[in-house]
C-alpha cells in the first residue's frame, strides 16, 4: 500500500511513560518503515513524568513555527495524536487531510460534568464543526461512541497492541491474584477488595502493581490479604503476569458514563503468558478476545468474579499452559503494531478519497 506523506503531531512522547506515549512512538516507527513520516513531538521529563505545564503552553508555538518553517510540500496527512490538540488541524492546506486519535479520557471527560466537563465538551464540539472532514481513530467502540457524542462522525476503531512476547507457564502458579495499573476508582481495585477478596479461598491473596493516583483507593492496600508491589519495571511486571494465578481488571461502570478507553494491561498480560479476567465493559471489550486471550466477567457482580477466579484456580497445569499458549499466539497476530499501522494506513486512504455528496 502506498504511504502518503505524514506529519504526526503529539504531546505524548518519551521519556514520559504511558500508553499514549507508547502508541505514538510505536505507530510512527511502523509507519516510517513504509514511507515518509515527519514528527513534531513534545518530550516528557527525564524521570518519566509528563511535560511541565510551561512546556505544554509553549508547544502550540513550536508546532506553528515548525509548520511555517517547513520547506517541503504540505503533508498528505496531518495526524494529531489526541483530541485535545484538535486546533492544530486548522493549519491544514487544501491537499492535507486531518486524522485524529482518540484514546478515552480525551473524549469522555465531558461526562464528568461540572464546569470543566461542560467547557471541555463545548471545546470538542467546536472542533467537530471546524474540522468536519476530519477522521477520528478510536481505540475501542466505547471511545468511538464518546467521540460521536461531541459531533465527530467520521470515526474508525483500531485496537492497540503490545510488544510483549512471553512463554506459556510450565509450572503451577502462585496462589495470588494480580492487579496492575493506576489506582483510580473506575479500575475497580477497592470494589474488588471490598466485595470479592474475602469470598475467595483463604489461601488466595492479592498483589497490586501500579501507581497510587486516587487517595480513595489507598484503603484497599491496607487489607491483610493485599501486598502492594509499587511500580514494577517492565520485565518484572511481565514475569508477575505469568506467575500470577490470574491477572484481574475488575473495572466498574461509573454512573457518569466514564470508562476505560482500551485497557492495554489486558493484552500485555495475555501476551506475557498470564490468565486474564477482565470486566465486560468499556474498552476492555476490545483489549480482550473473550475465550481466546482472556475471559470477560460481568462488571460489578461479586459472585461472577468469585466463580471465575475459583474456576481458574482449579485448572491443572496442562489447562493453563494450553490456554496461555493460545492466548500468546492470538496476541501475536492481533495485538501487533504492524496490524495497527496497516489499519491506520487504510484510514489514511479513506481520508484522502473524494467526498461524494448526494
């Protein structure tokens, strides 16, 4: 497939660490294998944290300077890596087509309500009016729906990927369930501890690997059957996925409609050889292929979660190895950055097609 000239603009870039940073870096790497990709990026800080507020404020001027100073023809595709940067699309020339990426919070934030939520919602709706021809790449059906609520109608779904490639376990697992990720309410750690953990067999414990984010979740870490591991290095986290009895993503459905944009941990854990149990909601429906890379469990149903974990705990090693081996293989074919790049190129091609009006 012929690759158009691409200008990729992102405020999410290494050395900052996170799912959006990984998406931008790996997608542009894959696209660059096939053609011309120019990148305007705002690097994070050396400790892995996001850019400073001052750097974020200066970044639009960096984009403008780079655009005006270009000595090459306008790009065929201006790819803006998150919805909050939509005004960059106003720079496009007649031949340039705008494509934006939507990840979750960058389109679901209006659902939080309040002054900030309403203001941001108005900001997104304004963008959909100014950039009527823009195409939006959503990482899940849930993200796509949220984008459409703000008026962005030319939307496509491209699930994310992982570079992890583990091996199926050959030894019995530890009698410990693993939760990994940011400790925020919608990811369901407190809900799980309060409603499920004590109903499990007494020898099953819970390990938590991730970053403290929401103080409301801290109480869950004090439970006597919980061990807080902190933030693990990638290699250690992959090992923890494989050794755990199962990896849980017990997300809960929030009353205001906020959701998990994708749930990268689900495909990472499966690719590492872990047995994944994830809530059947939000973007987790795209990050888990039910019955193949993991098992989807009804959200907010303690008995369903207890039954699912108990069932997995009763698998013999042959059952675990077979399931994990199949999950690793499926992840390698579906949750790959090569597939993400190919899907993205197809959307670029669609964006460049003449608009037919009736």
